[in-house]
C-alpha cells in the first residue's frame, strides 16, 4: 500500500475553491484518473478510499458526490450500489 500512496500523492493537487483533490496524472478515456504499479492499473478514486482504510466490496461502486471525475478527495466519495 505504501507504493500506491507514493504514486497517488505525486499526482494529486488540492483545489482550494471546491475542496476537490484533482488528479494530474493519466486518465482512462472515461475521465477517471488511473495509474499503474507493477503491471496492475488502479482507479485513483478507489485508491483514495482504500488509503483511508475503506474496504470496497465487489458489489459496490465509488461515486463522486462533487460530480468531478478527476477528484480523488475521500470526503467527496461515497460507496453506492
């Protein structure tokens, strides 16, 4: 998890007006942030929650309450069906 945090922290920039943490790294075509470590690709918004100790069950998705796909602020994310 430590290497995920290092890569994650390298590409996140807090946006002071909205409170979003904007992803400055690569993106999927869908607009969601992504990065790869040791051949595995991760969604940045999912990693943001996992770094906060949140377990994401397979049957749930991560939703952006702020409606900003590039945001990875855990306070702006919620688990939904």
